[in-house]
C-alpha cells in the first residue's frame, strides 16, 4: 500500500497490458453491453439509444432517450434498479468474455447528476472537517457513491474510509495526518 496516496502498490507478478489491447477489450465490453441493453429495451418495448465511451479505465455505457422521464423506472428509487441493471449487464459481458467486467452503466444521466450532488456533499464535509478538525460521518451510500466521495475527499487533500456493513456502509471524512501544521 502506498502510504502517500492510499492506493495499492502495483503487483509485480501482474502481466503488463498493452494500452491498445486494454482499449480494445474495453470497447468490446461496451459493444457486448450495448447489444444486451438494446435487446432488453426491445423486449421491454422502451425507446432509448446507447452511448459508449471509456472513462476512468472502464467501459462506460449510457442509455439515453429524448424523454428521460420514460427511463425513470429503469433507475428506480435511489438508483436501485439501475444498480441491478448494471450487475445484469456486467454478467452478460462476463458470460461472453469469460472475464469480470467493471463497466459503469448510466441511465438517463442519473449517475452523472448523482456524481455532481455527491461531489457537493463531499466538499461540504471537507469544509466541515477543516473548520472543526473532527471527522464527519456521511449517510449510507452504495459502492459507486462511496467511490465518488472518496475521490473528491482525496482531491481535497483529506482522507476518508468506509465503515459499516452493506446496505448501511458509509464514508467517514477525516483530517489528513499532517493538517495540524497546515493553516488556511
């Protein structure tokens, strides 16, 4: 573990992957996911287009429609249906490739909007920690949401960790170890 960044050290036994091969694999994941989702939309008689991209070293797939409200039931309360759809799509990709997929699925821009909201929540927690010097506990979040918060906190120079057990797992934002000597 790299103490300064909090990330795992590279595994020296891990095979080196050519970036072009990695990009090709992620594009293939996206295409498989798109085929799966298009078939799902056809069966469910829903209108929607599929956008593919590669973001943060993952295949990124989004279902979009002229009327985003028509996709609301594919998102569900607090993204619960979206999370399930993402897992099903990952399984479809794994079935075809034989490898576990980390693809991210968004429907109707829900995750993009949620990322903005979570970044604001993380920034508010960071300011509260900086002003009080005490750690701040956030409400329970799913894995995607926790990752967004952890990234925003790290970008602000503080540290965070996850505590609790699913579905009540939450993020705790803490002062950085060396913040005692820093003045704002």
